[in-house]
C-alpha cells in the first residue's frame, strides 16, 4: 500500500523537531538549514505550516533533469535524487513549482524529500501529529491532491 | 504509424519515449547526427571539469534503454524534407519515410563576424567533441579568452575557472548575462567574478584575432587593448538548425513557427525545443526559448499531439534560467524585466552578493530575479505559472520579498487555526 506524508498545519506548534530529525537522518547533523522539510512561520498570526515535497505525479523535477538523476522509487513512490548521477545543474530547483527541491552547496548536488526510504524521520519526530505517514488513500491526500491540481494544470 | 524524430537532444528523446508510451505498436525512430549516445549539452561543463565521465552526460543511463523502448536510433543527418512524398533525404544517401515528423534539431553556436575567427584552436563549447578539445587545452595557468558572458558563456566560465586557467571574459553588453539579469544583478555577478580572479571586460568587443608569437593568439579589443591567449572559447549566441528546411515551405521566423499543438504549418510536421518558436507563458507571444525545461515540455506535448491526443494544448512555457557563476547562484523567471505599470519589490545586499527582485502585475507575480538564493526558488515558477492571486500577501512581499514560500502557502493552502474544517 502506497503511503504519503500528511501535513496538518493546524496541529503544528513550530517546534522544528521535524527539521532536526530530517537533517540528522539525511545529513548527519542537527541543522535545520539542511532539512528537506521546512516549517514556515506566520509569526504575526502565531501559525506554522510544515511543508515538503508531496511526491507529485507530475514530477516536474524528474522531467526537467538533463541526466536522469531523479527517479521514482518503486517501493515508496518517492522521487529520489541519485546523488552519484546528479551533476548539480539546479534545473530541477527552478522547475519544481512547489519550491521543494533545493541546492546544497556543500555537496554540489540537489536535495529533496525521499520519504527516508519509507520511514520518514520527520513523522516519527513530530510530537503533535502534524506530520504523519499514512495510507495514501487516506483523506489527507485528497487535500494535497486538490492543492496540487490547483497549481499548474496538466496539459 | 511511423513517427520520425529529427534530433537526439532532450526534446527529441522525451518525445520519442512519450510516443512509445502512448502507442505501443507505432514505429519510433530518432535521427541524430552526432556519434555518441543521446547526451545532454547541459552536462558538458561538468564533463569539462572531469566531475563526471562522458557517460555521465548521457540522457539515459541504461545501455539498452532505447532498444528496450523499441526506439530506433539512426546516426545520420537529414538534408531535406519532401513534404509531398512524406520523405526525408539523408546525408548517407538514403531516404526515410514518415507519417508524423518531429523536428527537434536544436540550435548551434554562431561565430561572430570577426577577422581571425576561422583560426584553428578557437572553440565553441557545444558538442562532446568541443568539450574534449577544451578540457585538453584549458590547463592550469593557460591564458583563456572567453567571448560572450551570456548564459552559456557563464556556464563554461565556471568550468574554465575551475580548471585553473587564467581567464578573461569579453562581453559586448554593459553587464554579465544581459538577457537573464537586470543591470544591478548583472553587475553584481561581474563584481563577484572579478573578486574571484576573472578578468571581465563589459561593453567591449573582440575586434580581431591574429596568430601570436609567445602565445598562439593575439586578440584586439574595441577598447584598444591587446591580449595574449592560449585558448579562445566562443559563446556569443546560438541559432536554430533550420537550414535543411530550405525550400520545404515550413514557416520559419526566429525558429520554426508552431501552434499550440506544437504543429508547424504542415499538420503532419511538428517542432519542439530550441529550434521551435512556441508560446511564451508570460507574453502570450511566440518566441524561441532555448532552455532545458521548455525543451522537454515541448517534446512531451508534441508527442501527445502526434499520437492523436489533440487535447494536449500548450499553455505556454515560462522562460526561466538558473546559473552558477563560480559559486554565486542566480536565477531569473518570466517577466524579470517587469511589466509596464506593475509594482516591484527589490532587496539588495552588495556586500553579501544577495539580490531578490520581484515583479507584479496587479496582485500576481509575473517575474523575478535572484542572486545567492538556493532555497525554494522553484516556488517563483509556481506562483507565476498558476497566476496565484496574492491578495494581502502582495503587500507583505513588497515589504519583505523573501517571504515567497509563506505567500504561496497562505494563498494556496489552508494553514489557519481552523484549517481542519477546510479539508
């Protein structure tokens, strides 16, 4: 059964444990600036919104890549960056209309959420259930899909 | 059904794969004139600095990829198109019939009309063969002259500087990357390059190249200065490869004119990528966008239409670029130069080489330029292409243009206390 990250901003308290967990899991450091999930801060309203790649079916990043360095993981459905193939040209970072593929100057490659191979550290770390890893048929995905469909229309 | 694609670049390859996906029984052939497996010119600079082997530039990595997809790759050059007979003339002497034809022949560098440009040892950085030749000559300490500081020039610049060459850039416009960066950003990139030891001459032309004595070349500049060079790399512009269509009766302006189904004025002939003059999302007009995302978008759409899925209408491609100039990352999107009467927001930090400029039409984002920004830049494309009404977030962006992601999330998603009710 395909699973997806369900993000529920109304449950987020802005504790940033997801960012810490993500950067530690993927980069080996506790450094939110290296996290693939980001909590956006609406400080004047006291609200927070965690956001990361929704593994969209359009896969703008994958199609824009000139060297086939972004592939679909058959187990998780995630769009994975193959670090040994990525040349660091950054075309995917401007092609992704959600802004969720980022360039990491330290490695000279791009980074994006790969669902930690099927056990996302952000969901495990989230203490309030704002980030959960659920059956993709679960209702939360409908919202993400609705949101995805209201962005760039498919031709 | 016999589909023939001329050109083995990203546009042609994506089109061929899409055709195969949509029609299992069709015959799909790519005709390309270079000897290598289909590769990406985008990746050449990385090959140049030996970051990747030659195979690393290949568009598809599996050795049998095209055979498995039952896509025939023919190494040949198409010299003429006979529309009445629906047949191509090949340089090798043969003919090839087609039912539907896609022209994805790309573009090629143009040599400026300067005395001495025909001397041996002056290269473009366009093909794998060029890449090999430049890599061999761009030794540490070698005096390298780069003509043109446009997008392609700057990509090569990065590679040449990394190879340790003593690098001089000559650009005739008054700033670097003039067709992608405004005055402020283009001159910040120039200052950055200079601070990294590259000699940059803007508002300057090369007026003549002659054989030198101590070094292979002596180069005259419009400023009266004379430079020595061991290697000259020319990146002064590109031109669509359309000459083989002379007499074929296809409408060619800047490139091959196509409608929103990627069709030329012959309904069985389509065009895509650098050679095609297709719809620009921002202006609604047709223009040549020689960029990777547009090439693949064109290729996919053309293939869907060729396979009979005529509902696939091109809404227009957003012109956008991202560039890494010696570690300074810049990007520009859509109407980065602005729209008359539209508001704009600008944030400049010259000391830290940070720049962000947003351009609005009413309360929608229509263009942007950034320097030193590597996080969430893609959202600019998203906001432009969805024409998201920003409402009150436009004012917040005018105050602080860096809050693009917040503006996007607040304008498109339920993020409030009662957001659960909106699911």
